[in-house]
């Protein structure tokens, strides 16, 4: 973890002393599809040939080391991995690298939902089944349900109460919700009613959902899904007191989610989410799923089907480590809202369709900002620390594969210098007459703290 002034140097003295931030909180970074129990074999078209050889202890160690080095701290089980032997093996591997491991356990999940036995009997059986997992500090919690619809959520309320009683509230009762792409007819409610139902019935400390914004249209042109930010806004509005976790895209899949081609693709998604005060990112996926399912086709993600890291592993690792480098600073600030700015290069068009959906805590101006000029369309998250200092998460909100640079010119009121966090590193810069400027590459986000 990084204290804010460790990279500032000793010779820069302008006015207010630059603060040092420390936090015990760690950013949640997880994934979908962890390490499998065997290295499955596929043909050249990606079709499964055989389940392959079982993973050895050395294989698990190799892959959990990769996970740790890439900045993850929460690990999913492998696809359709439910056995006790597998669960014990991954707990052991995770423990070595100080990682938090989720498990699938059908027996425990069935007991959590059981309505045929009295509470004392259910609790006794749950404690017996849980004992072997609770011996491991690496045990994070249980995978409970992915993407329930509105009418299903209340059915997990008693399960959550039982879980907390047996496992304690430091273990995670893990449910992930649908994105706002789902139509009200499919959800069984409006999206905000859906989120509120989860908050009211289940009451976890977090709300997790998935949304994958990087698309390619029928002409082969890449674009950002227009409601990517709107989904963040709706969750933030419906659950203002909860941590927000999201799944982000690290894989190509049908019909039109594109392959990631650079670090900019991962950092664009990440910084956009941080601009909304997000507290947890989960990458879809770590391990590549089979190329074909009953309804979709998939490319490869961080770890290929052959068990080797891909270029996407490097892209995700770079994004994760940027978060890790400034989480001390980030978690000392509270989210206040967002600002949107149309860049001078886009003034003729005059709008960004992604911004048109936004209306919750959208600020047209800020008392600390005298003037704000950007070359490209820009999203800015507005924050404040406990001592009243302002912080601004400034994001180059352009399709990252286009490679557009964004020259930003800011003039602050009552400011002699500023801290700027770029790629996780802190710089202290002079603000002559309150002015600072910088040029952002595609996919970048800078956290700026103006100082008196």
C-alpha cells in the first residue's frame, strides 16, 4: 500500500503540506472461473476432447502464484468444481499466497435452503459440514447464487441468516445480480426495485452485478455500450450505503463482445468504475471457459484453455496493480457524484450517448473548479476526504481501442499545487494561478487532489 507522498520528492514546497494517506482496507479484486481440477484437452476449434490429467499440487501452486502476482485477492472455484477434495486442495493453495478462496458446496447450500428440518438440526448439520473449511484462513465464503430474478431473491433471506449464524459475518454469502440490460419482464420488476429487493431481503455489505461494455458492431467498428455508466448509477442510487462490486470484461464472447487488445481496454473499464466509487472488480474470466456453450461462443481470457497465461493476463494484471498502488489514497475519500464533459474534438457532435442516461448526483459544476477544458469526452468522479480535501477521478471516456489522447486543462480555486496519481504513482505538481494540465492516453484515469 502506498502513502500519498512517498513519490512526491522532498524539494517541492508550495503551500499546504501534501497529506499522507493510510488505509487498512483492501480493494476487492476477484474473477469468474478459477483454477480447474484437471487440465482439459480441446481440439483446434476449442471443442472438449477429454478431461485431461488431474492438476498436481505443483500445478495448483503455479497457478495460485500467477493469481497472486496479478493483484487478485479473491479466487473463484473452477467451472463446475464441487468436490470436497477439490475444495480442500484450493484452500491449501490459496492459504500459501494469502488469498481468499470461495467454494461451491452443494450439501451446505441445500442445508441453507432446507425447509423440511427444524432449525436446531439444520444448524448442527451446517456446523459439522463447515468445520473442515473454517480451519483455513483462506476460506472466504460460499458461492450461493448467480443472477436470480426478483421473485427468487426472498427465498435466500433465511439462508443468509443461517449462514451468518454458522459462518460469521466475516465470511461472504456470495450472490451476483443481473445487469441493467435485463428487461423488466425478465427481471420481474424495474431494475432499481430489483436491487432494493436484494438489499432489503439479503442485506450483504455489497451489491455485485455484471456489465460488459466493449462491443463491435456489424460494420466491425468498436464502441462502448451506452448504458455501462447507467448501470453503475442505478446500483449506486438504489444501494447508496453498500459497497458496489462489478464484473468487467476480459474475454470475447458472442454475439458482439470484443476481444481485449491492450491494457487500455482493462484500465478504461476499471477507472470508469472507480469514478463511481466502486469498491470491487471481478474479471470475467480468469480461466478460459469451453469455446462453446449451449447459447454462446467464447474466446480466451487471462489463462488459456492450455493453462498458460495469455496477453489478456498481462492487461488485467496491469490494471489490478494500478489499483493496488493507490488503494490507500482511494479509500480515504468518499464519493460525492460525477461530472461529464464533452471534449473540444467532439463539440460538433455535442453529446456522448453514454452520458445522456445519467441523472443521479451529476454535477454541472464544482466550487473548487474555476475552469475545465478537455480535448476528448471525459468522465470525472468527485470525492472528498475526511479533512475536506477534494479529489477528482478524471477518466478519458473514449473507446479505448481508438487510441485517442485527451489533453486536460484545469484551473482550481484556492490551489497552489496538486497531487496527481498516474498509473498508481503519485506526483506533486505546481499549480501556477491554480492551473494544471496533462495529456491522458486512451483508457487512462488520473486521480487529482488540489491543495491550498
